C-alpha cells in the first residue's frame, strides 16, 4: 500500500505544527509554579504508580473534588515538570489546530492566526489559564475535547451529511464522556451542544445520526459521573468554604446570584476582550462593505459606534455592549452570504452564551471560567472570516497579517516570562539552600509583572511544599525586585 504524497497545504500545516510545538514547549517551560500548583507538587511527589493515582483521584471524587479527568492530569503532572510542560504544550497546540479545523481557516496561516487568538487572552484570564497549571488542567482540556467533537462532526456544522462509522461513534462517545469530567459549566454545555446538533441534523436530514447520539450519550454519562460526586450535595445544601450556589434560596436566590455574577461574566465575556469585539466588528463591517441602503448604513454606523464606545467609554460599557450586540446580530443575519454561514456563525455565538449561562448561579467565579466562551467567540469570528473567502484576498496580506499577530503575541509572552523564569530559578535556589541548612525563615524575590501570574507570591501555598517537618513551619517572605520598587 502506497502512501499518497502530501499536498502543499498539508506540508505547510505539518511543518507549522512541528515548529509551533517547539515554540510553545519553550514558552511553557518558562511558566512558574504558582498558587495551588505547590499543593499539587507535594501531592504528586507522593504518587508513584498509576494505581496510586487512581486511588487518589477516586478519593477526591468521593469527598471534595469531582473533576476526575482534570485531576488525573494535574496529579500525574505534580512534581514532574517535563510531563506538565508536555501536557500544557500538547493541549495548547491542539486548541490552536482544532480552531483552525472547525473554522476552516487552515494551513500555516490559520495556525498563526489562532496562535495569536489563543495567546491574546485578557490578562486576568491568561494568568489563570496559561501560566497557572491548576487552572489550565481544569479548563483547557475540556475545551479541546469539545472542539475535537465539533471537528469530528464538522459536516453537520457545515450543513452537510455525516458519514457514519463505528470508529466515529467510539471517538465521539469517549471524547464526550471525558470532557464532562472537568469544569461543570463545560459539562452542561457539552450536553446542550450535542443535543442541539442532534436535533438540527434530524430536522435538516430527516434522520437520526448514530454519531451524534453517541456523543450525546457520552456527555450524559460523563455528566452523571461528575455530578454523582458527594461534593455537590454539600454545595447544593448550603455551600462550602469555596463554592456556593443560589439553589438554597429558591428562585430569589438564583436571581440574586445571577445579578451578582453578571458584571464579572460580562467583563470577561466581551467587555475586557478587545481582541474579540474589534475582530468581530471589523470582520462584520468587511462583510457589509459594498452594501448600500439606509438600513445597511445605519447598522454600520451603530456597529462602529458601539465598538468604539466599548473601548473608550468605560462608564457606559454595559449599554454600549447591548447595542453593539444587537447591531452585530442583525448585521450578520443580513450580510452573511448564505444560510449555512448564518447557521454556523449563529451556532458559535449562541454556544458562547450557553457556555457562560451556568456561571450566573455559582459563587465564586473567576475569569478562567470564561475561557470556553472566549474560544467559541473566536470560532464565531473565524466563521465570519471564512464567509469573506480569505483565499481570494491578496496573498501577501493573508500571510503578513497572521504572521505579525502571532509573532507579536509570542514575543510579548517571551519578553514577560523570561525574566519571571529567572526569578523562579533564584527562588528555587534560595529555598533549597534554606531547606538544607534548616533555616526557619527565608526571604525570596517577588515576581515582577505579577499581573501575568495568579496568586504568585503566596507564602502559605509555597509553604505546602517547602517545610521541614510540617507544612508552614518555615516562614517565607517576599522582597520586591527592582522593577516592582
């Protein structure tokens, strides 16, 4: 059996993936351990076999932490830096590659474009996802698995017919099942997405898809295992020291929780995401560039004014966002060239809203919880770009713009994290010397650019790993570096 030669785009993609893996791996090696990572370092150092890992994960599920898949990754990576960096590199690369696949913006140019999109997160989200291993393992892997499911059922999203096979059924079941075992709102969204695609396909094709049924069954069974954990009984009956819901207060409690969480969700869903609202605005305006008529001109004016208001009028951003979103929805409905483009873009936009919905009713929530919605909005922007037929753009522009965006994003990340890594090495040397000498007090340098890190200078959490007899028996303090002063 002869292997057919690779096409030019396939060669570009393979070369781009290989180069990007190396670059991302070097970047991930610069991320320091922060916050809860130290607790998992201590936990991972006491796990020496797959059997011990399974017992630890099962114990957590039966008590306080139901996130089986996330815990398997986090606990196995604890005290194993190379494995942790390979996990982070592989899932980040998969996220970029799958965005390229589901949006149809492929090849090396697509990889460069989505590299910029994935790295250009608002700093609060970046610090709780990329540079915090604990947050990464909870939120990135389920997002990757969800995009993987969407890539497998791509013909459905593109309005075509799905080729059925046992391999496809198995892949969708396993991926649907695993993605449920991490973040709760991702689990709920997975069920909604699988159900919506199944019904859509039934209405469009007048038949049921075994592949989509397999995906839905996998999601339902995974969610059942996740929410069967006894930890949710405690949360549902009144909350823990960390998590609470509005359920105990009935409808009034849910409404109160929703109003409390809405500003945070709005902030990290779109208000503090200029990458999203500028790209969606500019791409949509390009769609309507040659259209005339009073309604079209009005939509263009409102869309542009709404985008500018989001950027320069912080006191009125909620109102501006509402007007901008209405204008965006109307413009996309009217200007997208065909029914399939409208359906695909609408699917990603509604998916982003649906994924954020459950966050209204749980406290506390952090910026990291909006990663899935951010990625789905990136996919919506990619869907609009696909409708513009970028293959017809001048070739220099289609190469230059993604290259500049990706190189800028990577350059900024390396410029920030190289000094941080040097500080981490200094900290490690000082702490190891203190442990060897039996010192009870130790001062280490604080991190500069700490906005890029989550819970970077926590003496308590650092003391869960560096101690003599019991955690916390070494007093750790931080001395600001030259830039911090």
